[in-house]
C-alpha cells in the first residue's frame, strides 16, 4: 500500500517509487489519514499529463473516494495538472515537497484550474512533518507564555542592540516588532517607482497557466490596466525570492547563514480578504515590510486546538478555520481563541517565534520578504539560551 510513504523516515528511500494504478488507488489511504470533511462535498480532478491513464477524480465528502476521469460528467471544484515525476516527488517526499518550489518547477510544476483553496487542501493532505518539525511545535506549545495585550516594540534608531532583543524574544517564545532596523531606499518607493525600476523582474509562474508573471504584471492588475487578472487574484502568496533579488534586502547585523531561502509576498486582496491564511511556521519567521502596510493577527501556540490546526503539514501548519470570516457553527472553539494584533509598515521587521499562528490583512498593495531560522540555529547564534537571557533580559509587555 502507498500508505507506507507517510512515514517521514522512509521518504528519502522511496524517491524512486513507480506510479501505477494500484499505487494511485492507494492515494486514498494517504489522503484519508488526516482528512476532515468540509462544509459540503466537492470533487478534485488530478490530471497526470504524461500518463493520462493514471488521472483520477477524488471526491471529498464524508470520506475520500476516487474514480476514473472518463466516468465523470459533472465539473469538479478544482483541477490539478502535473507530470508523473511531480506526483512521484510529492509521494516520495511528504516532509519536504512544496508545489511552488524550483524543484517542482524543474519536473514540470503544478497547474490549477478552479478553486485554488480546494486544490491547496488536496495537496496539503499529502504532507507530513519530520520528527524534528513536530518536536519544534510541541516545544512551542509546551511553553508557559503570558496573555499578550500588545506586541513589544523596539526602535532600532534608538538602540543598536535590536538583534539581541530579537534573539531574546525568540528564546522567550514571544513576538517582537522592530522599527526601522534596515535602511533600504526601496522602502520609500511608490508603486510607480517599483514599476519603473523592477517591473521586468519575474515573481512567479502563474499557477493556472504556467506563464511567467512579472512585478509589472501584478502592478498593472492592481491598477486595473489589464483585464486578464482580477484584483482578488493579484497576490503572489509566498513564493521564492527572484534570482535578481537574492543579493538584496539582506537583514543587517544578522549572519545570512542563519536563514534558509527567502520568500516574497506581493500584491493585494479586496476588502477584508486575508492575504495570508491562518497558519504557523515550524521555524522562527522574520517578516520584513518593504511597501504598504499589513495587519498581522497572532495566536499563541497553545491555541492550536481553538484555531483548528490541520495535522497534515510539513514546512508550515495551516488551520481549517477562516480567521476573517469564521463559521462558528463548524468551528465553535475559535470564539475562545485569544489573539493580539500588530500593524507593520515600510521598514519594519516582525519577529514571529516558531509555532505562533498568524494571519495577515493588507491595506492596499503590499510587498514583504520573509526569512526563516530554526530554533537550533538561533540558539547556536545566541551561544546558549541562558547566556542570551542573562545578557539582555526580555521584558514582557504590560
């Protein structure tokens, strides 16, 4: 049974897994392991472009079932197209795969038609954490943290020790807002200046068409000068930082080998729609704001049950509830979840420790760059947890 690949310690040894009808049928067991029924049933068509005989429809209702596509007549909620190599990579590497990654793009990438959210849920059900990642979240959840009324703030213009404050806050397990820690001139640019200087930079491939999308494409969509991309869709989500920008926007006073690859977030959503859905990361997040303003809502790790965190995850753990418009009939515990809001603007850096759930709203167009550092990397940088706390005690907000 394909179900065996869910075990992280077997993932790397199964990289050569062969696809056939029996293995695809076994996908049902893998999807079902952490499946939770949605508000209403829906269908997802998975089209294997170079082995079409393996394409299947997955119906997600009270349980997960699958059938051949040639037996289906009604329209699915979402279509996911990929090569057999992409699907093999997902199944062999449940602890690492990311549909947005360069590795996936090299195998042909993932294309989605219809509901992006439903397609994302289907893909999410294939993910599994490493033992180390699961342990990091458990350590975060086990901390005894104060109930925050606000997020502590440090102004880097008033102290050169902001990096020590950042490390101390992470070791204490509490978020921190740092004002003006870097002097990037781009933080003062208008959208017109971004269009003029960086408009040709490719931000990502369109998940629907596979066409390269530039910064200029997104800015034009936001301005309504193109009819091809609705404003609601004009947001990149987290995407790898463009090659042209990899040497830019480094966090000063912090070693670059502390962090993994950077992610970029650009665009806007309409109204009160979230630009980033509620989730937590398995590493410490450093969110640098370059353009526009964001409101970030933070929930402590102990709120995992109240925010309905999904058990299928690898690099980040999503939540089932829509924090912007919660269905309290389906998710009643969300009404008990405690949170704190913080707003970040150009030149700000928000530090979010491992395991803190967060969602994000944007006011107009926004551009952010996030970097992640694991707990062990932070502790090595600090020397030891105890010495970092002695050198700069963390002051809890009143």
